[in-house]
C-alpha cells in the first residue's frame, strides 16, 4: 500500500514527457499516457491486495473511529510555515489515505481512464493536436487520483483545482470552435463559484482544528470538539464545492455545454473524474455531515432530489444524444447526493461505481455513433443496429442498466438508494425518487429505441461499425455495466459483499426490500414498454404532453430558462455593478486617491516656481518687502 502514491505520479510524469518528446515519438506520445494509466491500474490491484491482507495491527493502519472500517495512512512531512522561534509555525504534511472508499475510486478512475484512452486512439486518429490531448488526459487522470488519495484538505484542494483546469483544457480542446471556447469558460467560471465555498470551508476547519488533516477534522466534528454551528457551516461550505463540481442545482448549467469537447473526454468527465469528485467529497467528509444528527444532510438530500427530478425531465425532451446523456448524468448524481443525504453512504458509492461503468459505456457508444454517422441529433438517426450491431448491443446494455432493468448493475444500486431514502426520509422523498426512476428508464429507452431500432433512416447507408480500438473498450465496460451488481452479494470465502467492504459505522449484508424491488421493476419495465409504444410501434404520440400542456413542454425544452436567467443576471446586474465599481475605481480611487496627491504637489510646485525669475531687482524687492513685513509684525507685537 505504501506504493499507492505511484498511481497518480506515473500519469503526472507522462504528461510533460508527451509535451516535450511527443512530436518525435510514434502516435505523438499517446502510448506514454496509456502505459502510465495501465501501470496505475496494475498497482491498484497490488494496493487492493495489500489492504485486504492488512489488519488494525499492521503498520500505519488502524480501525477508523469515524467510519468503523480499516484505514491506512502513509504521511510524509511537506514543509514548515511560520516562525518556530515564536511558536507560530505550522507543519504541513502530505500523504495517501487508503480505505475502502479510496480503493473503490482508484479502481473506477484507473479502469475507466484506461478504457477511454485506448478508445481515443481510434476516435481521435488524425487529430493534429493528439499529443496535447493525451498530455492533458494524463494530467487529468493524475489530478483525480491525487484527489482520491489525499489524506488532508490542502492536498485535496490542490488536486481539486488541477481537475478543474484540466477539464477546462479538454472541454475547450477544439478551441477554434466558438461554442467550445464558451463552454470551457462557462464550466471554469461556474465551478469556481463552488470552489470558493470549498476553500472557505477548508480554512474554517483549519482555523478550528489547527490542521488540514482530514482525520483530525472528522474527530473534532464527531467528538464535539467543534461546535454544532461551525460543523454545520463547514459542511455546507464543503457541499457548495461539491455542488459546483458535480453540477448540482443551481450549478448544473455548465455540464450540458461541456459536450462541446471530444466525446471520450465527456466519458471521462461524466464517469470517473470531474463530476464524481463532488459526490466523493461529500462521502469522504461524511463524518462532518452526519455530526450533530446530520442537519446538513437534509440540505444534501433536498439539493440531490431537486437536481435529479429537474434534470431527468430535461433529458426526456432533449434531442442531442450527448446532452441526453449529460442530463442523465446530472440526474443520477442527484440520486447519489439524495442517497448520501438519506444516510445511504454505501448505496451512494455503489451507484457511483455502477453508474460510472454504464455512463462511460454510453458516452463511448454515442461517440461511436457520431464517429460513423457524423450526426448528433437523434431525429436524424434510426435503425443503426443493422449497420453498427456491436455498438447497438453494448449501448443497449448501458441503457438497460441505468434504466434499472432487473439483474443488471444499475438495478441493484438504484434499489439500494431507494431503500435508504424510504427508511430515513419522509414519504415525499421516496415518492419523488420513484418518479425519477421511471423518468430515467424512459429517457434511456427513448435514446436506445430512436437511435438503434426501427427502420434504418435514409442517408445512413454509409454508417459502419467502429474499429476494434473503439469497440473493445466498450465491450469490456459492457461486462461491468451488466455484471457489476453481483458484487453486492456476500460470496462465502471470496468476497464479503459491497456492504461488508464499504460502509459507515457498521458493515451490512445485502438484503432485498421486496416492495421496493417489485415497484421499481414495474416502473422500469413500464417505462421501456411505454417508450416502445411511442418510438417503435408509434401507437402513442410522443407529443402528447406538448398537446396537453404546451406551456410545460416549452419550459422544459428551454431547460427551465436557467441559462437565460443567468445571462440576464450577468448583463443587467453583474456588468452594471462591475461598471459602477470600475467607474468608482477610476474616478475616485485612481484619480482622487492615487493621482490626487501627486497632482496637488505638481500644481503647488508650478505656482512656487514663478518666484524664481533670475532677476536681481526682483530678489532685492522681495527682500525689502520681507524686511518691512517683519518690522511691521514686530511693531504690532510690541504695541
């Protein structure tokens, strides 16, 4: 386990090597990024093996008082800050924290990143900036892996910002396109708002605890050493950062626009890096959120529920294939937040993994379709299973999984979330969650049926199956999207079950809630059946909602006008206030405060220089007048 730090470092080393040596290497150095993440994936298995063989008596390991699970922390002194002589110095450390949550994220990130980078060899073939693409890819993976491994908030924040920078570079990779430039800036600015909250929250914890250490902050929150008000405030500030990265309401607007980047980038962002970082942060800081009866978790649950419902409704009417998947991601991230807000720690992480494999598969499948058809609007597609059978099958596996069809991975993880919500939140939450589950199945069925089934649409005769460099990663992801749910079960002598590995306080074996399982199955199958009536058999008009409630259809199709409201706020409020501040800065601060004293001295000097004439009679007259004046003053004083 002490070699876990190598997993991100290998990718960090690959990035500059590709930039410097890439033009002289085969494939512009792309193989360096692939070898780095592949080596990281191999090291992950070694770290996992070491952790499963460790015990609380092992070096650097103990049973966490916060989570109840085994945790191993390998620390290294970083640097000193302050003056030791005045007893005002702070020693900062960096280290790797190995626990079940870390291992789950390491496995997800390394595997998905590896699949995406191999897939990109086919998708990005011939791109003139291929080397730069893989360099940033390697930096992106290394940053996310550092974030996952960090054992203190300062190192986590540094990796957090690196993730943001890399996403900006990859979203705007085709910067010659105006839409890509705007999308990159939008993502960077919107997420920065949340990042400010995260930074303030970290500084608040440091001021209270005196350390950036996560374990010390968690201990202070759970033992009562930190007051309830400070703990709740810190939790909400951390949540603000998580909302920005995970595109939670009202910061969700950046993620659909991020589809302007290359499709493999979308797969990586949505499945294993940028957006899951927010969910990971809430899960990592869960001891702070659940302290003092978990008041902050109610806010997490509300934010997640609103996000899930709103985004699912937009996905129902979107016609851009990648944006359907983008809004699906936002909705499922909302479900993960809802699960955490309902004390469903294990369920949230389980769904994060199941969703990650399925969503990576779906985005790579969408990229395969776009690569072949050069189309992105689902209204221009149809019947592609006839010319792209492999892509159609694997995409369908991902859609069925996220739709909650029984025995696939998404079915088990979604039901775990519903179970947690039903047990720990009021009926409004679970009722709305079932609605979201139905909508999720319907928009997944809609995308699958419209794109791949039915008659082959005219003009798509040229479409063909993607090369094996693209289909092979999709098939491997399809296996996990279908079978990953089996990890939920307790396999005697082999694996304790997901709840026996990742848990909060106490391990819990899998148990099936009959009424939730039956109802969720009925809803999922019903949604797919209804979608088939609308888009395959055409017995029901998909425009029935538009006919019955046209105003609602318009509102949803315009994404609840969030972009318009934000643009109005920027144009009317932000720019107006900024203009006033700029005027005040220029006219008052600069002209009066800064330039004013200098201008006054210059004017006084200009007047005073008039007495220097160079004429002797002028100086004599001044001396006489001065003498007379002094004499008059002396006389007046004596009188």
